[in-house]
């Protein structure tokens, strides 16, 4: 039996942050598919009671405990396994800073834009225009950062990179032009080149969506 079970689904970049980490770290893990779209599993009272009160994926199970929030999970994994761990207090602070920024500004707007435009095919609206504007602002911040550093903390990838990489490899159309952010795009290629990299649709179950 695997040491780690990850409640996830293929379309979830937030789950991919942890799945990609586990894969790149070479840790033994098993996915547990969550029927988010059709059955609305995460919205069921029983799921919230038994798996996560926050009603969100990913959830990691290990040693009889459940862990949620990708940033907290990655931090916990780094501390307990040593893989991709920030080194020393200054790097731990830096990693936390970028994890929070990723959750609030980078992943959140881009993932919501991709959900609406790329998955739900919502078409354009003031909401998608706003989300794209915010995603562009976040992409510009990350692009500037990667002009100076190959990875978030410096020479080596860390948990902060896995967090930022959650939605970087999905191909759905979002109206975002990655080519306009060359340093960010180059970082994405460095992440793709890490041993263990697998596209999210091949790494986690549930793609294509069952009819
Ligand atoms: N900050 C959370 C975000 C998790 C998240 O939004 N997960 C989505 C799937 S990608 C979800 O389960 N959403 C359910 C909901 O918002 O009700 C994390 O990083 O784990």
C-alpha cells in the first residue's frame, strides 16, 4: 500500500501541485479520484465531514491523518521528507511568501479564468476580462522574478515552484499569451524538464471527464 493517498482529479491544478511534487520527489503515492464535476462530491456533507471541512481538493492522507491546502501540504511534505525543502529560516520565509502570493494572486485568478473560459466555455464577459487582467498582472510579477532567478528561491526548485506550477501545463485556451512572459515561460520549461514530470491529465485520474 502506498504511503500517501491524494484525493484529486485531473482537472485540478491545485491537486497537481502536490501530485507533481510527490512524483518528482519519488514518493510512493496513490490517487483517489474525486468526482468533482458530476457528483459534486466535495459539496456533499459527508465528504466535508470525512475528508475536508473546507470542501476542497487536494487532500493528502498519510499515517492516518488528512492534510489539506496545497501550500500547507507542500510545506508539511518538505519538512517531513526533506524533498524540495527551503533551507534555513530565510528561505522558509521566502517560500511562505511565494506560496501565499501564488494562492492569492497567481493561481487563483488564472485558475478561475481557465475554469470559466477553458473548461466551462463561458465565453467572454466582464468577469473573464477582469480575471484575465489580474492574471496578466500576476504573470508580469512572476516574469520579472524569473528574469533574475531560475527558480523561485534561486538555483534549485523548491515547494514554491511546485505551487506556482499547478496550472502551468494545462492546454485549454484562456486568452493568456505565455509568449509575452519569456522568463516565466522559460521557468515553465525548467519545471517540465524536472525528472518525474508528467502532464496533469496523465498523472491524475479523471481525464477526459466521464460522459
Ligand atoms: N487554496 C486551496 C485551493 C483549493 C481549490 O480551490 N481546489 C478546488 C479544485 S482545483 C476545489 O476543490 N474547489 C471547490 C470549491 O471551491 O468549492 C489549495 O491550494 O489547496
